């Protein structure tokens, strides 16, 4: 790498650092003890988020993992079964917290499109039988991270929701990147908000906040969620300094996600021309680009060679490379990365 060249960090949209505007908002935030319900900035963030999603209430929590865990706890008792696609974050990357802490069973199915169909869910449903666990909850992730930021279309989600209601199941939506789904599809956050019993969203991904997620739902569930958050050690005191970042991001960092999506598309197009047939570059729906490789060696070598050229990305498993675009990348990051990779080729 030419030492005058900037490192282009495509590892994740979680690597962003708060910029000047966000830091000013933190410095000016009114705060209080939020465990006592006295932090006005947290209160404002929760109210505004609930309103954006067209729901009664929201609760600020430290992480997407905690928001999803609370989502499971709201709907399930020990021994209940949760249905999801195998690559769903709450199964694949949340340390099995649902099993370890809540005693729920994960029932995972594969669907190459990255999200389950109604017939998949039908297949997973247990019979009402004394020998079987009770099917209780469907988790849908939107956008689907490990499936390349894939959007679950709103009509598909509506179909799943109707089906779960008919069958007496609840639906939790992991909306860590629901902002990306909304901006790309043009479907308002309030519409997504109607299609789940509870949903989570993250401020610390594409919206560029250092910390924070919310769980959203009806008033009664969010009162329970408050207790669960405290039980899990997630009660925060003067959290207004963090909530202020969230409010800043809602004002300044949602509409600009179109830029991240355009950058991911530019990268995909360029890479599919440059890379040889050991690689298959998927077309990104939003800000996450997946490249499938023919072997662990191709994955490892590519990640290492690009790193030397100042391009950081992640090898996920043996045959997958992931690049994520976000607001901390320079505007010409895709063009610049493609230029450097062309040079290597
Ligand atoms: C889809 C999805 N859900 C949940 C999470 C968990 O968020 P956190 O890292 O804040 O626990 C992530 C994190 O990357 C994610 O991608």
C-alpha cells in the first residue's frame, strides 16, 4: 500500500466513529438517571422512535443483541420454539443467549433467498402434541446481514405476519438495518412497524452512533421490556449522552443511506468485472456486498492481499468475503478501492 493512501475500512458499518455534529449533540445533551425514568433525552429518543415506527412505545437498550434477547423473552417461555432462517443474527451471532438464558429452542431452516417463505414456516410448525415443543415465535431479520443486506419485501413480511397470526405465533423483526430497507424500498418505517409484534433497530450500524439500539412494540410489552433490560444489566444511568447521538442520527443519517447503497452497487459492478471465475460477486440490495469464493484459500489470500493494499474486509466462513459501506468511508471509496484492486490484478 502506498503510505499516503487512506485505509478503506469495509469490514462493517459498526466501525464508524461519531463525527463533530454528533459529538456536539452529546456534549449538549440534557441528562438524568434513566433507571429512574429521569433522562429527558432518552425519553425523547424513545418517543420519537416509537412514533417513527407507528407504535406505542420504545425502549433504549445498549445493543442489538440485548434488544433481540428481550424480544425473545417477551414472547417465549422456557421450552418454546423460535423459528428462523439459519443465517439469522439472533441464532448465528448472539452467543446462543436465547437458549442459555431463556431456555428457548432455535429451529433453523435454510432458504437460499435469505429469508423464510410461508411454506418453510408451515414445515417448521410443531403439531399440538404432548411430545413436541410449542412453536411460539418467528424471527425475521431485515435487512438480512449474512445474506448480503437482503431486503425482505414488505408484502412478503405481511404474508408471514398474517400466517403467524392465524397460527397463534408471534413475530419479532430484527431491524438492526431496517433503515436501509426503508430507504431502499421507499416503504416508510411506520409500515414495517405494523408487521411485527416487536421489532428492534440499531443506531450503531448504518446510522453511525457509537452505541445503542431500541426495542419497539406495544405499551404493555415495553413495560415488561424495561424490567427485562434491568434484569440483564442493561439499565443505564445518564444515557442521554448516547440517546443524543441517536436523535442526531435520526435527523442527519437516514436519507444519506442512499449513498452507501450506491457505493455498494458500484463496488459490486466493478469487482464482478475485475475478479476471475473463482469469485462470484452478489448484487447488493443495500450496503452489504457478499463475494462467494471457490475455497478457503481464495478467501484468505484475497482478504490478506487487499489488506496490504489498504482495503479492509471480512472473510466470513471459508468461502465468503463481506464488504460493508458506511458513512465514514470517503465519497470516492468504491472508485479508489477498484483502482487499487485493478492494480493488484
Ligand atoms: C442483523 C443484526 N442484528 C443484531 C445485531 C447485534 O447488534 P449488536 O452488535 O449491537 O449487539 C447485529 C450486529 O451486527 C446485526 O447485524
